[in-house]
């Protein structure tokens, strides 16, 4: 009889023993710091473009962005072309697609030079809200083919140019974001007075003056010197209107080129000499 009473007592005490053990484990777990997942900072820019340069923005997986970039003729033309709007223009139409949340690929075609550019952008570091990672670091690169008639080239590879760029970006406040870049442009064939490679940097900023409107500035500085006729730096400023899927940028610039290596290597327009023109960028985002 005593044996059965003992067994019954043990079974009655088991729930209390289990509860006591769980509380002990819980207290031990509470003493171990839990790893908190870092939240990413909101995007510093509305689209993949900041006037004449690209931003650090990569598209979400399976998202597609349609890009249209337009540059009118220069203001100081001696022709009757209504401040360049009736003059020689340059246009680029492109598509970008997110194949991964950190990788965007794209293709574009440009009027001047008949450039066909294949490009890739990757997010290396991403700014976090806690500032544990205070900046975003991205890579952008392209391979462009000059598609003018073959009599312009001795060899097929003479058509090729390449562009590589590192982009550092920070969203300082909900209103203000800035970026800086370091780039290397390469043309397989150039004039004897030039160099095949051009090192350059750029600085850009965006300040929101309302929920959907921002003012922007973009400056690009070539660093490599040629024997003569060094390219002029690029200076642009304007305004951006954005929605959840659209971004429209209207600006003044001295860059008539649109493919970046074309501007860094060949820009002959001096902003402070009046060689400026109107331009606009339109982007439309689609999520699938």
C-alpha cells in the first residue's frame, strides 16, 4: 500500500517539477542577450537616377523600372531654337530589373553615339536605422557598344567602352540625403591626345521641401588629365516630383551625354561659359 502511495505522490509532484525546470531555463535564457535583426533605413532617393549619375537604389526582386532621359540643345546656341528646345537633343530609353533584392540589371539605348549599354548594380552595404551601418555602399558598372556604322571602326572591339563606379550614400534625415562616387571610365580607342582611362568622382544631394517634392544637385569632376582639351566637369541642379511609382526630374545641366563614361571622357560644355541645357528624367516602377 505504501508503495502505491509513493508512486501516486511522485505523479502528483511531476507537473510542479516540470514548471520549476521551465522557469529555471527561462531565467537562464533571459540572461543571454537576444540577437535583434537590424532594420534597413528607408531609401535615400526616389529612383535609380540623380540627374546625370545613378543612385544606390536597387530594385526589389521581380520589380522593373522604365527610364526615359532627355537632354535638349544648349541655351547659348546662335540658332533660333527656343533656348535649345528645338535644337539637337539626346535621348536614352532603358529598362532595369531586380533579379535579387541586392542586384539590379538593365539595358538602355541612347541616341548620341548609338550606345547600347548593359548595366548591373549591386548593394554591398546597406544603411540601418540604428546606425550600426551608417552608410550604403553600392557598385554600378556597364558595358556599352557604339552601334554606329562599321566604317567608323577598324575593329569590332573599337566600339566598346566600360564604366565602373562605387557609390557611397547616407540618408541623414527624412529630408536630406547625399551621395559620393568614385569611378573609372575606359574606352578601347580614343584620340592620341587622350588617355584610355578616366578616373573621376561625383557628389550629389537631395533635399525634400514637401512630401512629394525635392530639390537636387549633382556635380561630377574628371581627375585624369589629357595632353589637351580636358573634359569639363558636370554641374546640374533641378527639382524632383515623386509618387509611389513615378519620379520626374527637371533640371539644368551642362552634360549633353547620358551614358556616364561619355560625359566623363568627352564633355566639352563649360557650365560657367553658358553651355547649359534643359533636361529631364522620368522613371516608372512596376512590381510583379
